C-alpha cells in the first residue's frame, strides 16, 4: 500500500471516530452527572412536574332544604383517596380548618370544609345569632350535602367526619344516620350545644371508631367528652391541659394534627 492509500485510510478512520463521538454526545446530552461520594452516576434529566400549590376551589352547595352553603374543596392528590368533611365551631368559618385541611390533602384525602348555615358565606337563612334549636339541628343537612358532593367528585370508599365544638355535635349526629361514615373525630364536643344533643347519636353510632379530644380546663366540653367516651362502643379519648377549645387546640397542641392522622390511618 502506497503512502497516499495509507493517508486515505487514516483520514477515514478519523472521520468514523468523529461521527461516533458526535452520536454518543447526542445520546447523553439529556443526562447529568450526580456526584455521590467517589462515584459519578448518570441520571436522566427528562422534564419533571413541578410541585405546585395544593389544588383547592371555593364552591357553593345547596342543601335539600334550600340553604346555600359555602365550602372549600381540597382536591385529592392521589387516584384512590379517602375523604374527610370538616365542620367548624360556632361563630367561626371553614377557613379555621385550612392548615389541617391542607395536611389531610397532603396525606391523600379529598377534603371538604363547609361554612355551616348562619356562618361565613352560608347566611341566606340568616345569621346563627337569629337561629332557634330547629335551625341549629338542621345543620345536619349541611353535612349531608357535603357528603353528596364528595361522592360525586371522587370514588372514595372511606369517609371521616371531623368537627369542632358545635361542629362536632353536628358531625356525630350526621354520622349516626349514615353508615358510610367510617370514623368520626370530635374536638371539644358538648353534651348539648344549642339544642344539638349527642347522647342519642353516640348510641346510634354503634361500633364505629370515635376519637374525642378535649382540654381539662374547658369544663363543659371536657365533662361531655368524658361522658361520651363512656357511652361509645369504640372510643379513644385524648385529654389535654390548657389547650383551649375546638380547632384552637390544633394550634396549641404540637402534633395534634399528626395524632389525628395516625388515628385515622389506623381506623379507616
């Protein structure tokens, strides 16, 4: 082979090498190196979905007795969620639940927090200060329309009702009449708030799990909670000191939200 032929072969080899290098570069241009100690590992850098703000929407519902109910729906972040309905204290609104509602959402729940009639945006029947006992007892319809909404929005099979103060009484009364409710959480319930009694309801509630939380200095709620725990068939009573009333306990007791979530996970 003469010198010219040798040069041609060398040039061809160089061209082939360059083409191979370019193809390799194209294949790995979507990879980055991550330094893990002494090892360097290639990792794909395909576009990923950025974590966005938790998805929620403010809605209006209409109860079977014609009351417009304001609510916030916290959309589930998983395909097969559990569901939770949140009912607030007297003279409060659904937004007192917001940090806890978001925590539930993060844990895989579809959550609906409602303004009970006479509160927040749910005032077309008038404000709660004008209510009689019948009006207060009609709040179970607010819980009912919340349950119906979640049924339409999700395929959830597990439901929890969570209420604070008068909302606790409403939650237990509704759950007593709806076997689909698997567990109930009561923060500072009362034996009778504004004519909404829970004694008959706890008997009807039966063997389903019931979590009760109250603070000792909150005398009426604490005594009522103790009585409920004695009447309930499957109670868990968590007792606190200087923890306040209703949803205020969530801010005053570090870890109460986690305690509730753990209990729910164990019981539904």
